[in-house]
């Protein structure tokens, strides 16, 4: 079952109700353009006016290069990817590379690229593993949180072992540790402004070692799960 | 036989919301407090963790968090000429057990009662004349006023971090809030929860008819909040598993998230779990309690002497403990004499169900236990009852608490009860249906009461509580009137079909209605018609206080928790500021 069940999804629906009070759901559905993943593939490969090709950093698969500087986006929901692009446009997220790109793309282009990468199931070759103690610490935070600090488990929202709860909540399993660390630090420093109610207060309570453990755990967890299944 | 333990200052019988708050506060005041809880100890970590806590079969159907009715239950009948039988499976209502009590698995709906509710008889007689109230009803004043309770409501809401929009601050009506509510001293501690789509549809429909929709006050929080105990709650994520479940997310106000950690830090406070209190012990005069007797999980019996006994269990268990301890005079419906067990009331709940076309997607699973939009236009005495032959009312609202797959199967009238036709209807309507709740007041009547069952006993050999109840005519008339109003709103919401289901007799325990059982040990000004004085102190045994919805003289149109919280702080203030300085009756008759 697709679950439009989380907080951002509530915001999305409230937004519709506020903006179009006179419209019924059927009119909304008729008015909505269907995203063109094929056109998205062209932008991913060739870029657009003032926009470099997405695939140069994120690869055609959405797995990005192995540096960890660029997040994996393949298989994230189109809703989530579009929202992040909108947030780059509105400066809720700011990034020297992504903000100008998001501002240069039209809303339809963003929807098309999001559809392309969402449909791309993503490739998750195993990444570097961490030491057992760090993995265990990360797993504990992911599964039960930190009771002493009153921090809830990451998986409460991000799904079992960080598999994501689409469309609103991104997967973390298989995401680059460097990217996860960087983004949590951005929230902690007050520089990333989306999800202010949930992610910002959590990030502010996490110490650097906890952040590193969470990141290392999620980078490894998808690989280890697949490996376990393969055995 | 029972081992006598070292005396303490205070015992609380039960460590749910009221026991946890009172235990924490009195320990902080320097008293030695023991909290005795019949159920297990439990905490957010490790007991409430996902995904296990989202097991609908285990928690919602098999009632894993509820009182173990193999050991202890209630017997039920509709009238005195019937033989009551024990409830062997909880369906109609769900008494909690274990540390945190029912506040672990509540929905978080956090209403105040109306100012008129506390002076109910006086108010109704002034407005409608002395002969207006059906003589069958034993309506009476509570002995306390809304003005006296307001600071304590405020205190409880700020302990919980309740999310809402005030409608009346110090007499000034506030836009977006409930314009009918009694004056508040300040705004809610956190802003209202986001409005789900079903709430937005209800708002539109209700506004088109001239009503006054507002966001339901919720103790499932809209944003992170640190309460006066220094405990931080997190933002609710609308997972749809509040009622019957515990929150894994630190987002719902429960004793574990709002007060217990502060109590447990204090060396004056001791928590004993899996201990069943059998009775309150009295001295030879019968006017002073000497402590309680309980049995631990190993079956050993202990006597715990205490200066003050606070009975802080679920309403039913409060009344039963009084009866099994010989405190107060049991109510006799044939003579109307005696107060223990008198003025039992329930909640008169009904519904209108709004079925939409298949292109209107409601997403009922995207919810908290208290996300929703409601109107107060038909609650309590917010409208003129003169033309009607009833008192009381109901709030009406779109409150969807999770749309969980085993429990939520809306089908329009005429659908087969099973088989292919039923399955097709469930698939067709699951995501395209809004249920409107009509949450109505319940009035005490002479023939409705609680007493000890003459036949059935619990695992420790003590008589079970017997409940004799059916809905009074007054409340059936009220339900019919307000459910019609809900149905009109459902039509204004654009529903294709609106199915109206007003409350009908007989009362049955085989369909869930609500866990809001109230009364039986009510507060008041007259010892003939109340068990407790205005400070929730026993008239007959002045070192026993009975705290809970059992003290309600009637049940208003609203969920009781906030009023129980306010009464808890009200009684606490009386104990701290009056009783401790000069033990004895706080009110003289």
C-alpha cells in the first residue's frame, strides 16, 4: 500500500484544500499534468538552459558517484524529489550547486526529472562497512533511538531499517554516510530549514559520534540485508 | 498473615495519570510516597517500539494493553431485574492497566468541560425552570466552579503540551478557536495540529451551515515541546496508531513522557508494579484509613501503612475499592439512599457516515488519535434547550483515528454483512468515507448505578463490580437531535450517501463506544448525594482522596481526561496547602 501518511503529506493535502477551496478532488485530478519520465531522462542526460546534466553527478541510475558528495536519488519517490527541488527554489534548502539548478528548471521539468529518477529502481552496490561497535550504535539509534535524550527511533518515520515510507519519507538505507552526516549537521546548525518540526530538533540533540554512527549504519544496512538474503 | 511494611506518608492505588502526577508532586513536597500499580512497568524504550507496537491484531483486537479480565472484570446488565454477567472480553470499553494506565493508549483528545457543567443543576433550573429536568435524572452541582478549576486545566494542558487554538482568552473571543468555550487564561502551549483532508471537508460543510468549526485540541503534539518538568515531547508523525496503542515517538502525552521520569528521579518516590491492592484498611472507628493491603506478583500479601491513601485507579476500580473496603454507604436504587455507586454515567456516542464518490481520496490512515475538526454548537448547554425535551448535547466532528485495516470497514446501508458483496463494498469505500463522531453527554439516572456483584469474584476472591445501565430517555432524545444535525453537515460536505446512526437502546457492551465510564464516587456539597467533598476527599474517611472520572457528578459532552487532570491538580493543591497543615475534613457539614 502506498502510504501518503506522514507529515509532509498532510501539508501537501492541506495546501490543496487551502488553495482550491472550491475544487473537488476530481477537478484536481483532471488539472494535474502527468509527468513525462522520458523528457526527464533527456534533462538528466543533456541538462537544460543554464542547467548541467543531472547524470554528471547523480549518474543515470541515480546512484551518484562513490565520493559520497552527491546523494543517491534513484528510487526515491517523485513526491520527495520534487519537494526537495521546490525547497532549493524557495531557499528552505540552500546549496551552491543545486539552488541555481532548481531555480532554472520549470516546475514541469522538475516533475519530469523526478519521475525519471523515481522510476529508476536504483542500484545499491555494497559500500564501505564500518566497525562492529559503530554499526551496533547506529543500529540502536535507528531502531530504538536514545531514551535518555528522548530521541525517537529513526526507523519510526524512515521505515524498517531505513527503507523509507514513500512518498513523503525518503529511504536512508544505502545512502552515502558522508551525505547523511552532512545533512544532519546542516539541520543541527540551523542551515537546512525544511522539516523544521521533526528533523531539526532531533539533529540538535545528536552528538557528532551519534551522527557518524547513524550515517555509517545506514550506508551499510542495505548491502548487509541484501547479502543476508543472498546467502 | 500479611507482612507489615514500614509506614510511609502517602500511598497511591494505581500509577496512571492521576497517580503519577500526585505521586510526583507529593514526593517533591517532601513526603515519602509509594505508588502501587497492579500492572507491569513499561516505558517508551524498550516497550513501545516500532514496528511491534503497530501490531493491530495484538493491541487493537486482542487488547494487549488492557486490564486482564481473566483476573478482574466487571459484570453488566441493563436493569435491576436482570442477572448481570461478567465481561470476559473487552469490546464496549477498554480499561487500561500497567504503569501509565489508560493514558498510554488514549487518543489525546483534550477538552475542557463548560462552566455550566460544574453548576449544572443550578444553571439548568435558572435557565429553564425547576420542572424542566426529567425527574428520572439525578443531576446535581459538582461543588467546584469552572473559575476555580481554570488554573488547574491550564496546568494540566501545559504539562501535556496540548496542541490547539484558544477560542476565548479572558473573555476575548479568538478567531479560529471554539467561541463557545469557557474563558482560558492563555493560549494552548502548542499550535493546533495540521488539518487533515477529512477535517477540511468537515470545516467547509459546517461553515456553510453557519456553525463554528475549530481544530480538536490534541495531546498528540503539533511540534516539539518541553514541559514544566523539563521533559521534551516530539512532533506527531500522523502514523494512525494512538488509541489502543502506545506511542513510540515521544509525541503523545502519557505519564511516561510528561511526569513519571521526574517522579522516579526523586528518592522520596517508590514505584511497585504487579501489586494488586485488595482493600483500604480502616482503624476501629472506621473514620481513618491506616493504609492498604496488597498482593504482589508472587502471591505474597503485604500491609502498607500510610498517613494518606490516594485512590487513583480507573473509575470502576476506584468505586470497587471503596465498596470492598467498606468506605461510604452503598447506593440503593429502591430508596435512593447511599452515595457509593450513585450517579454512574457513560457517554452517549453516535455517528453519521459520509460516503463519497471514488475520486475523493480521504486517506484515513493519515491521522493521529486527535487530529480532526469539530463544532461545539450543539454541546452541553451551548444552544437553547427550551424547545426540546432534553438537556445536554454533543460535539460533532470529523475525527478519524487511523483507518487501520482490521477495524475500519465502512460500508453504506444495504451492503451484505459478509461475502463478495461486502468485500467489494469495503474496497470501494475504504478510502472515500468520512465518519462524523457525535460525542454526547450522559446523565445519571436513578436506575443506573454501580454495586458489588453478588455472584462473581475476581482472582483474589473479592466481589466484582456490577454495572446496571441503560441510556436514559433524555440522552436518547439528545442523540437523535444532534445526530440529525451531523447528518445535515454530512450532506453539506458533499457526501453521496450519508448514513445516520443515532444511539439506540439497549446499551450493549458488544460494540465499542467509548471508555468514558464516570461517576460512582462523585464530588459534591451534600454527603447524602456525594461520596467526596469538593476537594475529592472522602466525607466518611478524611485521609482518603479518590481521584478520577469517578468523581464526575455527570458526564459532559466531552472526553473526560482534561477534567480529570484539572481535578487532580485541584485536589493536590488542597492536600498541599490545607490538609498537610491541618489533617482532617476540609469541609464541615
